[in-house]
């Protein structure tokens, strides 16, 4: 029978594999190919120029700045988001103790759950529009208006938020964490609920308080979810395109004076406004390599033994 | 956002950019999914050449037009397509309007199947320099030499305002027909000025006397779209040209070494910095979008706003009743300015192109010839409250203070016009640095010298980069 199983399986796989090759694999291959050419993007001719584009990348101040900015987000964004999500999930599920009712979340946790998940429902475009108003640089901005009303900020010198080279990356970080934390809170909540209650009850009987319960029981049992979340958040930190383009100054975003350039928006500008698709493809390849390295490194760091329950 | 129609940054744009990114950077690869080099033929079907059909349009060839859906809207294009269909009833002429010219059309260029006519405008325009670099455009000389639509004895080029072809000319060849005529300057609300008994300043000294009075009345003297520093770059460059004369701007455009290190540049930057340091800017304006700052101006929070003549049309829906938007040329900066009072930057904008690989190239040229007819030009002025490059296009429109003041200022300026290309369309990498430097200047983080160093370095970098095609102009 074995020889007939193979064509059977192949028959089912044929269509998806063809689609995958056309729409996923071939663009990858083409990008790598074009990254070795001087293709401008608006003609169907190009010259092969070897590794010229990659040499240019290493000498390109703005691209190197963008790599640093991405690294900043890559280090901080996942850590902050995960810690916050873990804290919230713990409080919602097992944080509310102090009486004899057993294991449950803090009072009103079902309401908090909805409130905290809400940002996840919003599309990135809406988030941009929302935070444009929050971080407006004049007195009509939500934050500036509040700070001025409280007398913390001089109405003639409102805070510049995205227009300040010192604040812009932190503001971006804040928006990213705000929009991401709800989803991971739900993810961790679900994982926490699948941890058998007996384990917590045993800890309770042994007199463990919230802290040790979290670090000795919850965290180890959630390790796998956390490592997956870390990889996903890493990808988001490497992207950031829509937020930078919509929220930061200068046409195409990335300002002020390149203080918030990310690889993705430098890539977009290089391709679509400067007409250097070859160079942009080289940036794309670099970004893909970073993403792969990130996944490998993070999965290795977080690899632990799996606990079955 | 250097475009004459002042496109608005919209949610849709953002979603599409996000989608474009999903393709571009997600797998960091997809840029090219649609870009496999394809074939494409230049010459399409052709008909018989006759006096009424100078390009030999094939009567049954379809016409494919793509319009930028921006400040001018799309009603005028509908009208022009109607005129074309009347002339060629058998042709299926149709247009599509989009805000994403580059995202939509780049794959079609790459495939060798571009549309026949494109209105290449907006924030997402394909930079003209890039297209010229790729030999992707049709030389428009045959159109200019053809008989005009209304009078066979007059050539098309003789029906246009003076100097309007300069902007679309690259190394001596006209590739872009900039259809709108845009005038730049300072805007003020004449109604407020009348109420407060203020006189619009003609010199920098007058401005400096007036500004403290404006501020004392609780109004900021100046607002600008700091988030997009291009808007503030325009008055800076206007003053450079006005103080230093044409040659300074020509040297800058031709990337002459140290072209930016001249007194005129410094004088202009120092004047702007003086306003910043005197606290004459609307608080927070250095981070505001064009829409936010323009609305603040219309709401009476600021007295002056630098912008192009698309302002009225762009803000029509939210302009308070009774506003009398009026355009003022840049004031004289010194008493020895090289150019007289009234000198303006007036330029043809909204570039229309016929791709070199258009299937119905003759039809594309014919469509532009129709757009330059008196009928189409009058309709454009009426529908958009804007001037077109056709002589006398707005003479019959009188119901707008803005358009009337623009018409008056342009007439008064005569030949005293300013041009600069390197920082508006020739060299995208330089535009980027020029904007960044201007943003820093307006935020008070740059001195005039730092601005000059940064922009000069960007110019030197472009000059030294052999992969960038250079342009040149003598006048």
C-alpha cells in the first residue's frame, strides 16, 4: 500500500505547495536577486552590481541609526509588554486572595479583562489617529491639555512628544506596549486557567503568599507561552512601520531629524520615494536575516523542559 | 508633502501603507511579488493623422487614465473624460482615482503595462526624477507643437501662462505637464485684520512692528505645519531667492560647491529664527500637521500661515463663515533685496504624464490637448477654485477672496517669479535632509549655521553619488 499513499498525499499537497511557492517563496528569491542589482523599480531593466547595495547599507548613517532604534525597541518592548501582561493576568486570575473563597482574581476582574483587551480590537490606523490626538503638540492635545491644566507645563512651551528627539522613541514604545499588552494578558490568562487549581491550593495550604506563588508556580508553568510571546513581540518591534509613518514627523515619518527611523520606513522611503528598489531589497534581506536570528536566539534562550499536567 | 494639492494623510493611506509593509517587510521580501520584469510595447494602435487628430489616435483604442484623488477632487477629470468620449465615441475612455499613485502604479510600470495618462501627485506620487531616470516617460514636445483644441492657428504651447513648462523640463525635454498653477505666500484673514486695524506688512521691519501687537491681542503671529517641515521650507527658500536673486537659487539647484554658504541663506534663516526666539510661533506648531495648523489659523489662533494656493479648497469644509483668506507675498527682508516687493514663488503643479510604454500613447497626448482647451480649463477653475496653466482660466470666477487675491498677486508679480527644484523634486535624498534640518530649526534646536552645514552636506553627498542622475538649469 505504501507506494499508493505517496501520490495520495502529494495530490492533496500540490495546490497549497504551488500557491506557497508562487506567493511566498518566489518573492523571497526575487528580493534576494534584486538586492544584487541597481533596479530602480519603475522599469523592467536592471544591472547586476554584486554586493554593492550591501556595502552601501553599511555606510548609510540613516540605515544604521534605524537598526539601533529597532534594537532599542527589540530589547525593551517585549520585556515591558510581557511583564505588564503577566502582572495583569496574575492579578485577574489568581491575585485576589485574602479570604477563604479559594483561587480567583481581584474584585471586578471580568470588567478589567474587557477594558484591558479593548486596544487589541482597534486597527493600527485607529490607534494612530487616537494617539495623534493624545500626543498633539499644542494645548489641544489630550496630554498637553491635562498637563497645562495641572500647571505642570508652560502653555507657551507644550511638550513636543513625537517632535522631540529625546521623547519620540519612548512615546513609540508606550504606544506599542499599550496596543499589545491586552492580547498577551488574555494569552497568559488562558494559560493560567489551564494550570490545575490543586497546585495553587497546595501552595495556599503551605502558606505561600502571592509573590512566591507567582515565581515558584505560575511563571515556570507559563514559560512556553512566554517564549512564544517574546518571539511574536520581537517581530512587532522589528516592524513598527505604520506607527512610525503615521505618528512621527517629516514626510514618511522617522523624524525629527531621523530620531525615530526604523528599518521598515527607511526601506519604504528608499524604494518608493527615492526609487532605489535594489537598495531597498538589500534592506529587506537584512531585515529578514535579523528576524530569523531573533527567532533562533529567543527560542534557544527560553528553551526549558516541558511539564505535563 | 511637497505637492500642489496638499493631500491629507488619511487612515486609508495608513492602512494601505501597513498593507504595503506586510508585503514589504513582513517576510521582508514581497516587494517584488508583482515586479517580475515583464514585456510591454511602446507604440500602440494608430489611426489617421488629421488636423483635428494631430497624433493619429485610433478611434476605437481604449483610454486608461489614473487621477490623484486629492485637493482638486475628481469632478474635473470626469468632465474631461466626457470631452474625450465626445471626440472619440468608439473609444472606451475611463479614469480611476486613487490617493496611492506610487503603490498602485509601480507594479504596472515594472510590468511594462502603465496607464496612458497619470496625474502623478500627492504624498504617494512617484518622484518625477525617478521616472525620468528610468526613461519611463514620453517627451511631450509633439503635444506642445500641435494645434490648440480651440484654434488650429495657435499652437498648444502659446495658450499657456509664461514659464509653466519649466517645472516639467528635465535637461531640456518636457516630460511633465503641470496642469495646476499654484502660488505660494503668506495667508492672513483680511476680516480679522480689518477689525483690528492691522496693515499687512510689506517689509520685515513692518512685520517686526506688527508682530508684538498681534501677540498682545492674544493671537500668535505665525503658524506652520511643523510635522511636515516642507511647509516652512518654502518661505525660507522664498526669502533666499528674494534677497539673493535668481543666481543663488540656480547655483543651489546645480549643486555648486558651497552654494548654500551665502549671505542670502543666512539672512533668511536668521529672520525665521528671530521669530522662533521671540516667541511669535503658535505654541506647539512645530509638531502640528498641515491640517491641524491650517485649522488653528482659520480658527483665529494665528495671524499668518505659509501655504500654497490650494489652501482654500483643502480647508473648505471646516472654514468658519466670513473668513476672508487672502494671500500676501513674502515681505521685503532687507532694503537691498535683489528682487522687488511682490516677487512670488508661482509654479505649475499637479504633474500629468504619458508613460513611454503607454498602450494608447497618442490617446494620452490627445487627452492632455483636450485638458488644455478653454472649455476644460474654465471648468477646472470653477470646480476647484484654482488656477490652471491655461491663460485666463479663472477670469470668470469671482466668488472667492482667496482665488481673487491669488490671481491679483500673480498678475502683480509679472515676471518676478522664484523657482527652485533641487529641494522640491529633483533629489529626494536632499529633500529629506532639507526637511529634517528645517524641522530642527523651527523647534529651536538648530542654529542657522547648523542648518546650512546639514543641507550643504546633503547637497555634496548627492553631487558625489554617481548613482543619482543630475539635472541642470540655466534660468
